[in-house]
């Protein structure tokens, strides 16, 4: 027999000769986890999978929201200024464990100092929210009324020939309006 008959890949370059895989590793026995784990305690895979962000329907998903139609909810960061602002607007931290369980282990970001802040689920009655929105609309209407030229007194030394409708003055004569041919 020749060398070509013994090895069918004898005439091929070394990078073209197939390398068969090694032995297949044996599977772990039932109840015996991976012995090469960096954790001393057993991991609760169900709790980890439940809190994964990938399993959430939306990032700002609020579970069981439909059970409370008379409340409105917001998710804020655990920054003291945001918490105080939410309290001033009538929001309180939701304490129902079924609603807050998705937010317990999440991190929303970090401050400039590197301290992590977390999302907090806040809620308030819709009646309080409507009252806050009504007051805000009244305040904006008052500000807009103050900026409206119809509400300003425009008679004075520098406001001659002022159009009362929109508070403007125009002169359509002079050298700038001559057409040159």
C-alpha cells in the first residue's frame, strides 16, 4: 500500500485537512449543577429570569395597571429632587409588592459621582391629577394673556401709529420702498 491509499487527505494542504471534534463531554447528573460556578450558594434561576429586562413587555411596563382605573402611575428615578417633585404633585410611592416587583433589582442610571439610582413606581388618584392639570392650564392661560398684544396699553411716546390688532407698526414709504428700473 502506498501513502496515498492509507491517508485519503495525503495530497491536501495542512489547512484543508479536516479536524474531527474531540470527545463529547458527559452531561451533569440530575440535581448536580455546574461544579465550575463562581457562586457558593445555589442560584434561583426563576427569580433571575423573572427580573430580566428582556422578559418585560415594555421598559416602562406597569403590571396590573388595569386593576386600578381610578389611579395614574409614573415611573421616576430615585433622585431626591425627582421624589420631592413627585410628592409636590400628589404622587406617592406604590407599596403593593405585586406591582413593584419588576422594579426592585433594576438600575436606572448613575449620578456624576457614580452612585446608582433606581426606578420607583409612583401613583396618585386621577382626580388629583386632573386638578393639577387644571391649575397648570389656568397658569398658562394667565401667562399667555399677559403676552397678548391686545391686552397691552400701547399708547405712548414711542408707539405712534400702532396697529391695535397685533401690536406692530409699519411704514411703507421712504427711500427703501422706491422701485428702481
